[in-house]
């Protein structure tokens, strides 16, 4: 099995690659990544010398180069994770999200379709295109209910709209051209190697620097948290055994208000890295104006992937967040090196 993984230097993609190299010795992986600000090959340092791993620095928006990679490597499948993924950045600059998430996905679909069409019958039957997406395409939930695979799309940010568009393209290429696809929509991921623009690593690193911990609005927005290693296991289960043309929602069964998440991080740091002044890290919490179009609540019903593929998360939020905080405390050098000056944990996504 030779597999393309786009966005493999990103947070989730690197977790998938590490898992494959560790658990599937007969597989080989080609990591295709543009290496934007959030792409970091240091996340793959532990497996970079493996004979089953190779890296191609290519932008998925470059159709000619993507086509050449198919011809060069002859993959058996593709897991498409490459995307611009930060909501706040999409508010400040939607263009990159439209280009990468929509046009990039289109290029991959077309190159994959041309390649797949020329395969022999056995290889053609075994090939699949796995598109990895987000629960944000569904919009915002009220105080009750869950997103299912049948929930109507209602994206509210430029990011989620671009991902919704890519989901629809993947479905259309299956229905129209019979390209063998599967799609997954996941809840909020967290864990080691997470770029510090997202809530959890941002709060950890700001707290360690005794900087303010900015909480949007009242901090009562709810997210379902999924440990990234659990997500990697789910993605591989879907890639290997998921039914073609189907969508699988992947969630952690861990609904938390944002403020509760920040409190948990502060309390863990109070335990694991006490402040020299004896104060609690909670004292650093500050409330800031909410971002435009901030969805109130996400929650995923992951019963389909559990029922069909026997996957369920191993980590509770309590166990996963403890592992995450401990990892950041032990890997300060990694955190320092990835911040190359393009992002300094400043407020983004104010709009206007």
C-alpha cells in the first residue's frame, strides 16, 4: 500500500503519518505539503528516516505538479487533509481559503480521477480518495441535539463555507464520475504538535509566558473535543474499511464550554508548573469581544463510525488534556522553533 497524504506536515496529517509508520510496516507514505506557516516537518522527526516515508513540497493548487506526483509515485489511495483551517484567519483573509480548500480539492479530484481511470481493474477497485473535513460545515447547534451524517449544511464562516464546498465537490465526483471516495467530518482536535493559534495550545503557551488568556464573549461556546491520536485511528479505519460514497462523523464525545477548557488548562498548570508568585493561572483570563459569526455549539453523533467500523475514542477529555499539557511542558524547544515570526499569538479574525 502506497498512500498520498496531503497536508501531512500539519497537526492532524502528521499524527496520521506517525501512526501509519508505527503500525503498518507494509505501507509507504508520500507526504505532500506546501509548508505554510502551520506546516512543520519537526512534527515528523521521529519517523523522517523511515524507508517507508517520503516528502514532496508541493502546493495542491499546482495541478501540473500534483499530476506529476501521481505519475511518479503510483499511489493506491489518497488521504486529503491539506487545508487552510483557522476560522479567525478566514475572516481576515478569505482568499487563501477559497484557493486551497476549494480549488486545491478540485485539482486533487481531477488528477486522482485521471490517474484512477487508467488503472487496471484490480488497482482501480482498491483505490480510494478519502476527504477529511470538519463539523463546522453544519453550522451551529442549539442547546440540544447532535450533528449526524444527514444534518443539512449551514456554514457560517469563510473557512466552513470553503470546506462545505470541498465536501460537495467530493460527493459530486463520486456521483458523476464514480470516483471511489469516502468523507469524514470531525469535531475539534487537540493534542501534541498543535500549532499555537488554536485555543488549547494558545492558552497553554500564553499561560506559561504569563500573558493574558483571551476568551471570546462569555466563554460559553461549546465544542466537542477529540484527541488527535484517536482521530488518526478513526481516519485509518475509514480509509481501510469505510463504505464508498459514505460520510462518517468522528467526534470525541467530550462537549465542553470554552471557558471550562481554559479553566482545566489553568488548573493543570497550577498543579504541574506552579507560578513563582503563587497565583493561579486563572488570574490571566480576560474576556474579549466575540468574533463575527461565532457558532454557539458543536456536538457530533459518532454512532455510525462506531457501529460500522468498531471505532471509539480511547481518551476522555480529562486524560487527553492532561497528556497535552504535559507534552507542551516537555517540548518547549519545539514550540519556540515553530514560531518563525509570522504568528505571535496575536488576536486575529476581528473582521472589518
